[in-house]
């Protein structure tokens, strides 16, 4: 049995909110160890992405939001690993 559209939207909003909180905590931890504008840029972009996904889910675009959240957060983690010293 699948989720109803309303349940799917709520799941995506909660998931994006949790990921937003995790990215905020990770931003604070990274800023404590490395003072770089690039750190703020990478994790700031991830925070904005989570906000966009929340709005997409609220407007019924849950599949698009799920793909965007997954790919965007993977890109942010890859950028952290590749770009940041």
C-alpha cells in the first residue's frame, strides 16, 4: 500500500526539515574547524535547497522535491569532500 498524496507531502516536508536541521548543525561544526567562505557557500546552498524542497512538497511536487533533495545533498557532500581543504 502506498502513501496518499497528503501523507507523501507531509513525509517530504518532515524529511527536508530534518535534513535542513542536519545541514545547519554540520555548517556550525565545519565553521568551528575551518573558517572559509566556501564552507558557508556549500552548506548555505544546501540549506536553501532544503527550503526549496519544502515549498515544492507543500505545492504537491513531491517526486521532483525528492529527486532534488537527494541529488542536491549528495552534491553538497561531494563538494565538501572535494573542494574544501
